[in-house]
């Protein structure tokens, strides 16, 4: 046991630190290590491409990413409208809590805001995103033509037709 402690203590005195990385080596190993360490330190490593290594040895050709098509219009951001809606919701919530504490009647709820990205159905006047609107409008058109009104509902039907005609013309206009 004493010999083991003595030999490790003697070995640690023979180790010299590398000037570049600070690791300790025996004299002969340090002479080989230092030039390699300096060279490696000066080189910048390339980022590792795992895709290239995975495809190596397979018949799959290298895949190049295609840039997104430029002809697609970017959707407008409605952050200002969303921010104002958020501020109004916070103020409304504060008014409700204040009314509850004071025992007053609650203020009326805020009217729902219209999302400008949604498309309005000309038949039922509901609003949908683009994909759902395409499906819904064709369905709703078919349902509207099938709908049979009772004689006492003729006036209501005429009013609905006028309303649909007015809103359809305004809904079809580009924004």
C-alpha cells in the first residue's frame, strides 16, 4: 500500500501541464500533444450534420430543402385589434369585480369582436376560417334552397333574402 502511494505521488510530479488546454502529460507525451492541441484549438469545428450520416450507406439521395414559394401572400397581423380586445377584456373584468364588491348590478358583457380573417356565410351569416368556409357555404347554400317556409313566414323570408343580398355583396368585397 505504501509503495502505491509513493509511486502515484512520484508520477504526479513528472506530469507537465499543456500551455493550450491545461491538461497534464508526461514529458514525452506532452511533446506530441502540444502541437496537435494548438492546431485543433485554432480550427473552427464544422457543425455536425446528422442527416448526412444517416443517409450514408442508403440509396436515398441527399434531400435539398426547397424555399417556400414567394407568390403566397403573407396574412396580415391583427395585433393592434387583438391588443385592444385584450385591454377591453381586462377593463371589463375590473368593472365586474368592482360591481360585485359594491353590490351594484353587473355591467353588460362586451359585444363579441369580429375576426377579420374569418369569412362570413352569405346564407346564415355565421363566420368561418377559409377551409371551413369553403365546406360550409356550399352546404348552407344547398340547405337554404331546400328550406320550405310556411305562408305566414313569407314576410320573414323576404326580409331574410334582402338581408342576405345586402350582406353577401359586402362580404364578397376584398378587404
